[in-house]
C-alpha cells in the first residue's frame, strides 16, 4: 500500500498534514475576500510550521533507521565493520 500525501508510511492518517492542508485552504479562501494580509500570513505560517514539523519527524525517523542499521553490524552502505578473520 503506497501512502498518499496525507498518510504516513504505515498507512495512518497524518494529523499534521491534514491540518496544514486545512490551514492553507483557509488562507486561500480568505485571500479572495477583503481580509487583512496579516490574517492570511498567520494561516500560511501555521501551514508551513505544521509541514515543517512533519518533515523534521520524517528526517529523524530516517536518521534512526540508518543509525540502527549501522549499529547492527553493517554500515549505511551495507558493508560490515568486522575485521577480516574475525571469529566471534
């Protein structure tokens, strides 16, 4: 199952992405009316912050995956760190 832009890798819905989409749509709707630009900027900032938090979370998860893989005996590129002739 391939995740959609509003879903996580495991298929669960991402609340941050959903709220970011709602905030952006709200900013777009407000821009069509005679609304102060500060209010529109506030909604766009909220959307960008929510997307930024999601991106940081995904980068941390990727870093943990690579670290766990490297600690498990293989480096990130898939080669082992054991010396030649090692008999554990």
